[in-house]
C-alpha cells in the first residue's frame, strides 16, 4: 500500500476535500482508496511506482483544480520505518514533525536548518526525511515556515501522530 501526501492543500483557496481526493485516486486507477483527515493524505494500492503515482496525482490535481500541488509518496513499510526511527520519542507528538521530500536531502541542508532553528528546536536529517521537534511550538518558528527552503526542495510535513496513523492504516490494508 502507498501513502500519498499532498503539500499545501486545504489552506486558503486551495481546497481539495477528502471525498473528492478519494474519487480522484479511484479515477486514476488506484485501489483500496481511503483518506485520513482533511489535510491531503491518501492510502491506496497501485500497480504503479511511487514516482508514477506522484506524477499522476500532480497532473490530475492541476487539471481538476487549476493549481499545482506537490505530491510525495511513500509505502506503508517506509512510513513504519520513519516512525520507528523517530529520534524524538520523548517529544510532544503534536510538535514532533516529519518533513518528506522526493529526493535525498543534501548534507548542506543541516547548516541552513541550524541557522533557522531556535535553541529549543531539534532536527535530524535522514535520507528523504527531516525530523523536527518544534519544542517551542510551531506558531512563531522560523524553522517551521522556512523548512522547504532550508531543505532545498519541496517538503511536505506531518506531525508524528499523523505519520504513525498513516503507517498503521497502510500496513493494515495489505
């Protein structure tokens, strides 16, 4: 099973309702389609590769809604590994966030992240994820607003609670 993560939907005028997203995934030929919370999360089966799923969703969303949406895809197994590797299990699950990228994160991203991080914020880079503990809260964090630019590529983030639930849903639907 795959988990499809949409970046920046349901903010302002960029509305993509869960029911519409589920229908779009079905129209694209994916199976066992479900969504989780109204923030752009789809769980589905597919014969396509992750890259093909990303491209298909991006093209279909642009055509249907008239705005570009970046899409990142992981398997349920990959998400379960992300949860298991969480370097901040002691952090508040609402403040511990995982940023997902399509390509590997360059090592120089650590310097850019450090320049934005507040003293109480911690971050850890993995190959295609960045874990951040926004211990002081997200509302006033320069790192929260600057995460994609600091990482150097499109990044869509979910808190660890959401990532855990998505991993559970995707691995349970086998």
